[in-house]
């Protein structure tokens, strides 16, 4: 074990679940037919709950709200819906006629599978927003890689033939039937039932319980008598249970619109929140006015305890508001708390609920009650990176049929408590495995911890029992600074701590951690620490600087006594003030001593307590002096103790490094989990290394990653240099797949030109990133404790 690693233990929660797959499907002409085919496909693959279907346009673009939904869904794989040419000729004849050679009659070709549109662009966009499974020996599996499922050795028809279930049939073409298929599953039948009415399906979708189920959706020999009937999704995935971490704050989501994006958005909320419905404008204008049953159901929902979110991916807000008036005509809803009718409830919102609000997750049922929490031995570095000492033993499913699957295909989730590693973001698999790991495995950084395929990527001999066929990786969880470095490596860059960052790192080690450094510099002692800095420009007289004689200047360094501390921290109780000072002295961040002079050369100098004695040497002439009253040259009977800052802290304050720590304190106060880095320089990997840019602060705030630039004068360069410096921060955020770029000014507010440049560059060049310009005031002498 390397000397820089400290042994210890970490708590890990281990869960088993089915794979999660995001399936791209054509979202242009006749997208409804493709959506039905996609739902039929995922029903057969894994009961649907482990899949999200995402439409893409012919040019490969994917709606950004759907991209965000996909990020929250956190898929293990990105897949692409393909079909034989004959299916393309049937579902998208115009596209075939426009793009394919006239010499080929696609309607007669039933062999092979093809895709359409700019699929590479669509795939790339989702890969940029997610963190998919990668093999430690082979990288990202190619699109079209066989989808994995714990029950992938059993055909859908065979699983359903001996049970009762409800589902839709792909021959049903109505919009309500399409979304009902997203709720229950789409199964092809030799003799399909008649499609239920649109109103009946909408009524059921608003509260999809078995007792409200349209009879035409029930299948099986005794379905008519069986009221414990399950959906096809549930029947096909009876080894899984949906769980939710935390309590959701959202109610029903109604998505209005008639595009593939509206449908995909409603399906995303359904998968992530469990309560969503898709309505076309025609449904709203015609179904609700003619059906008292639908109006009554919506009124019941609105006047219940939950909020209803009314949103759209394709309609303007004014168009959605106009459709909402259709509801209000029957005294059902209001908009955003602004009553459209005083007799109605204000529970309908036009705000978009967050996708990541306690999302639903499928887990293997027989592991729910035994979800494992273990303490594992680790070696941890001072940078927060830790490695398991031994390979991880994950629990195994207990149901007999899992014992005989040739390649275990469930996913193992491992979530360590309070790690600094940001979730997802495509970290290379090698970064998640310790140097001692000797087993190939498909692994990824998930939104919460690490996920890997239970089946080993190594060689497994035939006849090996289940424990010998599962992966047992030796995991590594990088701290934030190491994580940033490894993400930089993906762009042929590396990082090093800047000079200011090295000063901060030294101080953090002495104080016991970066959190403690942030507390010290940003807390009530901040004005006192700033008092140690020499004024800019010509130096005033010492009597002008310290009229109360609580400070001196020695060798171009300001030294302060305890009276200065009292003057600059008037709101702190005296005992607390002394405790603060004692802690800094114990950490050797502040040094205590006397200001003395030399009897021979009259040099004035500072002698620390460690160097004090009855006799002491002069640092200039070497003369030995006796400690006596002429040497401290102060009125009064006893010498006054003075205090000096550690050179690293003095240099940090002088270079405005304290401004970065003030920004860190600001961000830390806004989140439940905060980790950050010292100031980093990004360098090329080539020799000699060339500096590309410098980032003052990279912070993990809960699930968000923020890149921060900190200034004290409200400016980021000027003219063309200003735009260049702003772009560098956005480029760094893109490299790290961060969520936000924050520009923080401490002493002065941002100049209007700088704020305009930030806004313009974000809007025109980096619209996927959030950007803000913040002004933070320094703590003053009136701050601190009451």
C-alpha cells in the first residue's frame, strides 16, 4: 500500500435491478406507428419498465427536454430501433421514396434490419448526456449490441400464454390506445379485440386501476372473471418491483400536444414519476366537453391533494392556456394560482416538474427485503479517492430460475455514502477500477454511485456455478480533483494545482480539511485576516494605519496584537474569539511572538515563541541580545504579544485566493452535499506541457456540477480578451459535462459589459449550460456571532 493512502472503512449500499435502456425511434412522419413498434419491442424485451423510448427527428436532433429526461432516467445503454425495409416502406413510405434508390422495392424486402435518419447524431447527443455501460477491456458496446435482461431466454408469448393480463394491441391506432400501451404494454395477438373508445381509455389513463379497465384490454382464458389481472409489463417482469428514493413532490403531469416529442415527454414523466398522461389538443377540445365522466374525474384529481402540471413540448404557452380554458368552462381548474373562475381550485400548475424528483426505479423483487448495506475496507488518499482492498461480493438473486442463466444479466448498483465523485458524466471505466482489479467487467458511473453488469466479461468455464459466473470487481471511487483530472484525460489534457491552489492545499492540511479552511477564511475572522495585507500604493505612516497601536510593520509584514482582533471582530464573544485564535495557533496558521529590536544594529524583527529565550540572536548582525524592556520598545511594564500569518495564508489573501473561498462558502450554503477543488490549471498531455486555462473553483453541489470563475473587480479581461476568457470557462464546463458556469465577483459588482458578454456567449454558443453572474459581499467587522 502506498504511503499516501490511509486504511479505513466505507459504507456501501448494494442493489440488484434489471437493465435500463433508452431506445431511440423515428419521430417524424407516421411517428405513431414507430412508437407502437417501439413499445411492442420493449414489451418483449423487458416488460417495458426498464426502457425509455425517445423520438429523434430525421436530422438526428433530439428535443432537449427529452435529453434531460434521459439523463434523469440514467440508462445503462442507448439502443436504436431498427426494422426490415418492408416495415419502413409501410410506416414511412415518403421517407423511403425520398431517400432510397428507386431501383430497390423496399416493400418486398423482409430480411435484415435498417435504421433511418441521422441516427449517429441522435445517438451522440444521448451519449453526451448519459453515462452508459462500458467494458473495462472493450469500451462502449456498439449500438445494436444485444439487449440484456434477466429473463432474455424466454419468449414473450410463452410467458403470457398461461396467465391473465391487460395490454393493448399494435392494431389499435388511436392516440389514447397508444399511451395506454405505454402504461400497460403492447402485445401482438392473433385475434385482437376491438379497440376501446377514446373516452374510455382516457378515463382509465387518468387513474389506471384494474376496476376501471376497459374490457377490451383484458386477455387470457379467464380474463373476464379475473380481477387480479396484471399489466403485460408486470406479468413479463414479475421478478421486479418499482421503488422510489424519497418522497415525490409532484402530482399528475398532463402533457398536451400531438407531436412525438409530446408523447415522449409524457412517457418520460410516466417512467420517472409514475403519474402522467398524454392528451392531444383534439382530446381536450372534444373528449372533455362531451364526457361528464372525464370532467368529473379531472375535477376529483384537481380538488384532491395533488398538484396537476399542465405542460407541452410543442405548443406555445398561450395555446396551452387556451386549451386550459376548455377545462375551466366546466369549473375544473385554474392556471398558476390565477383563478380563471373563482369557484375552482388553484391546484393546476404550468410549471415543469423536475425529472429527478424521487424517480421510480425497478429493482429485483427478491432482493428488496435484503438490499445489502455493508462496510468495506478501503485505502483512501488525502485527495478523497479511495479503493476497495478486496473485490466486492454482491448478493445473488435467490429465485431458482436465476441460478441457471448462462450469463447473469442483472445490474449491480453500488452507492457509497458521501462521495465527492459527481454522478454520471461518462467517466472512463478504468477510473472506477483499482489498480489491483484483475477481472474484466462492464461498468459505469451512474447518477448515484457505480453500476456494473453482474456477468463477468472474462472467461467463464462451462458448468461453473452462479457465484463463479458473477463479476467481482475491485472498485475505485475518485475524489473530485482526481475525477476532474481523469475527465481531462479524455480530451488529451491533464491538470495540476496552481500556485494559489497549493497554498490553499497546504493550509487545508494544517486545519484538517478544506471545509475547515473555508470556515476560517469566510467566517467572522475574515476582516481580521484581511488586516494583515499591506495597502496598495504608497504606504501610509504606521500611526495612520494603526492609531490604536494594535499593529506594526516589520520587514514589510503587518503584525497584529489581540486588541486588533477585538477591534475587527466586535460581535464575537471574547471566549469564542480566543478559541478561534487558539485553533489557528494550534494549526500553526498564525504564529505568536514578540516584536523586539537589536541593541547593536537596532534592527526590529519578530521573534516567535518557539525562538524566544533569555537571550536571542539578531537575524541581521548576529549579535546576542538579552530579553529586557528596552528591546520591546513599548510603553508599559510588559511586552505585547503580536501575531503573524503563515506565509501561505498571507500569499493566498494577497492573491485574492480568499475570494475563491468566499465563493465556495456561498455555494456550500445552498446545497445538502458540497465538495470542491483547489484552483486547477489544465495542461496539454504533450511535452512540454502547455497551459490551456485555469479554473478557480469546480464544485459539486448535490447532483449538480458547477465551474466557477472568481474575480474581485467585476471584470474578466476586456474587449476580445474578455470574450476569450469567458469562452474558456464554458469550454471547461463542456469538457467536464458540468451543469452550470458561475462568474462571481467579490468586491465590485460585475460590469454591464461583462454580464452582457456572459449572457450572449451562453445563449449563442452554449445554450445547454446554465450561466449566472453573482456579486458576493465580503464579511464586515459588524458580522459574526450575535
